[in-house]
C-alpha cells in the first residue's frame, strides 16, 4: 500500500472558530502585528508551535487518573523516572515544569560572565537563559544547514572543524557544556546524524567538556537516522535512541514535544555533584525533587508519552506528513526548506519576499499575511527572533529568515494541511502586496513574544 494513514482513531474533538478576512485584519492590528498576542479562538489553524499542543492518547488520559499527588516520594515520579531512564540510561533524573526551567537551572549553575556554550544551533529560550546568566551562546552549524534549499540528509549537524576552532579561541576551561539540539529547531527542524554525534563526543572527550543533548525531539531525530543513515535501517527506534543518548553526559528536555504532554520537562545526567546542585536550585525555584513543579498526573502522562513516541508507525506518519506539505509547496514554486524537517515546515521568507529587507522583518511580514489571508498562525524564526543590534543601534540580521509552520502531533488531518497549502500558495501569488514591518516596542530578551510592530509606509 502506498497510502500512509494516521495510526490512530479520533476519540474526542473540539470546534474550530471561523473568522472573516476583515475580522482578522482588525484582530491583527489590535495585536500590533504580533500573532503571539492573538487569542487562540481567533485562529483557524494554529501552527505557532508543536510545544504542549499535541493530542494525548487514551492511555495518557488513563494515566492521568492514576496520578499520585503526594508531595514527596510520589509513585508517579518513580514511573516517570523509570521511563526517562529507559531511554537515556542516565542515573539522575530531575523533573521540571518545562524545558526552559531545566535550562534556567543548569545555566544558572554553570553559566556566568566569561563562559561560553557551543551548539549546532541554540533555540530562542536556550540562548536567552544562557545570556541571562551573563554567558554567551555560539552556534556552529554545518555549511549545508546555512542554505535552505540544499537537500542534504543531516543539515542539523555541527561543523566539527568550526567547533574545534571555537574551543581553541575561547578556551576549553571557559566552556561548561557543548549542546546538541536534536532535531535542530532553529535550523529548520533538521536532524543530526549518529556519526556527527560520535565526532562531537570525541572532541568533547579530547577537551574534557561535557556533551549535553537538547532532547525535545529525540524520537523524530532517531527516525531520520533510521531512514537516512547507513547501518540503521534494520535497528528498532528504541535502540537508536539509546545509542544517541550514550554519547551524552546529560540532557535537557521539554516533554511538551516528543512526549505528547501539555506541560513538563526534565534534566538528566551522569554527574552526581552537578545533580545535587541542580536539585538544590530546583527545590528553591520549582518544587521538591520528586515533582519539580508538576502534578503527579503530568508525570504519568510524560512517562507514557515517552514510550508512545517511539512507535515506528507513528513516526513514519509524522515525518511523511511534513514531507507531504513540503512537496506540495515546492511543486507550486514556494521557497521552502528542504528536505522536510521532523516537526515543522519552514518557509524561506528571504526568497518568498525578496523585496523586503531584513530590517523590515520579512518573516514576520509573511506570518501576518498568512494570518490575515487564511487564519493560519505561524511563527517567525529570523531577525525578529534572533536579530541583535550593534553599538550604533543598527540591526545585525539573523543568518536565516524563516517562517515555521509547526504541526501539533495527532491534532490536524490531511484536509487541514491541504487548506494550509492552499493559503500559502495564494499568499505567494500575491506576495508583491505584502509590506515590511518596523518595531515600535520591544524587550531586551525574547522580544518576539511581546514586541509591538506596525507596517512600514511605502
């Protein structure tokens, strides 16, 4: 059979609310051209993020009813701990209320002025937590990852030559961790190969620097290894996952992605001394060590979701869904990141809107156009999210200007995705009518969440 079906049946639904184009134009103006400020009920298809927006399974909902809400020593924690340990093989498991809380804890302990954290590509909250500590984040993405249309199989890889050069420049003693983001979210949801993980681990060992994995989408990355990397086609996903984690000294994870959960995350590591320091800060900021800011029912949902995500039928459907939308857009001439990533489809806003310069935020302009035309909410990953200013106040643009269409897991059907494709293609055909934007209000960190913008007058 050629058709890949959804490997689940729908058991519960919620309504979608429809708006007119005129209503959406009014809503967008009131939101100051920032879709984070729009009410969810005013969105038709919400592709803002895949974080915490998945549909949970009947088994996860059943697990929620078993949640042990004891303050200390909850049975739910031990089931959660066993599930995390079964995939990471790490002895020290620390629950947190979400991924950025894990980042806040570890970077507060290891960061600070004069410290550097090197990654294939850091995502926005990771970089913000590093910078908030006074440290600096450095990206060492491979050359293929800098070019949206090059169809390389592992565009999320770290450039190992650049990594070694960077270590020598800033000094190994000033690098508390090297971080591999899998899949590489800011780089188009692109995977990291097992070979690249091995090579980075060897460099880390040479310089005595711990290697941590940002494991938000570990299962999607494992599936890419299975279908794209030589020697893994016959290996089951759990085995590939365990090998990936075998090269890491620790990991952070938002369970809101590859655990299908609505909330939650964790830190895991081999270093007992660091674990004790993290747990101490956890108690101060998140809660006791066996709940970490989570209800017992959430720990149950995560424990079950971490196992469900490794189902090969689900992963085949998930990755094929991304390919389906990518192919549909590419065939219509829409500039789209290729090959398809694991959790999202990325539009190349720089090519989509070549007449809008970086300082007028082409990605955000495209995000606004998708909303007004079809009620689709996406997110900009470009100069609004990652741009900085030089000493003269001039924008230093991001390397890529992307628009991410993050597909929530087990939520939308093929007809929803067909509608998304139609909207994007229609917007592309009218792209000359889109104008740039300028910021009128922003915060020093993570400005894209709350910034206010307005159209540039032509």
